[in-house]
């Protein structure tokens, strides 16, 4: 699947099959996360892969809407080093999710509302931040990926030159 198709067809899901993610595919996904750009190439993002079911359940208790981490065969915590910015973490997370989808693996980002809990579960130093956790697995297609919700049309979300100009100048 080419990059554009992966981006425009990717949808989040909280419903996963129990099938494991093969090591070579997981490595490819992690490599894509590693290659995300960062401000001034500071590379402030680290990743913690969690495959153990008990640890994923513990991690799920650190977020308010994270119960689906228990069903995903893999969770990747996107961790920021001190001074790292959320945009850098977002870039890495999106790379992880798009690369996963290009391999037929679906994903869902999860917020860790209780940082101290997440740091404890993952064994992180106190000055590290869990920016997000990405649940990964093969999609359980008994549940639609879009949940029936359509994306807004492009002309409703794009302004040209100034807010509210919904057509390019000259059109």
C-alpha cells in the first residue's frame, strides 16, 4: 500500500483479534516511529513495547478510556525525554500507526491520564512523560473501522488565505 492510501484509509479501532503481530512487522513499525523527524533533530522520543497481557492490563488502568489495551496483542508507549515536545511525539505516533496500517495492522492511540501510574508500570524515570500509548493488532472486522462516522468534506475544514474563505482565490 502506498503512503497516501495508507493515510487516507487508516481508521482507529478498539477491537482486535488475538493474533500476535509478527516480529518482523513489529520491527518495521518501530523503525517507522524511529524515523519521525523532531525539532532540531533532538530525537526526544523513546518507545516501550508491551506485549505481556498482565502489563498491558496494568497500563490500561492508567488511562480513563484505555480498556481496549487488554485486547490488543501489542501496546507501544511513546515516551518523551525531558524537554521533548508533544509535536515530536505526535509525529512518531502517526508514523507508527500509518506503518502499521500499511501492514494490515490497525491501531488506536490511548491517553495516559495518570502519568505516575504509567511511569510506574513502564519503569520510567520520574522526568519522562508518556505522550500516548498505541494499541496495535489485527482488526476484528466484526466491528466496522469507521463506526459509521464519515469524515467532513475538505471544503468544510480548509480555508484559503484567511479564515472562512472556502474556495481557492481565483476559483
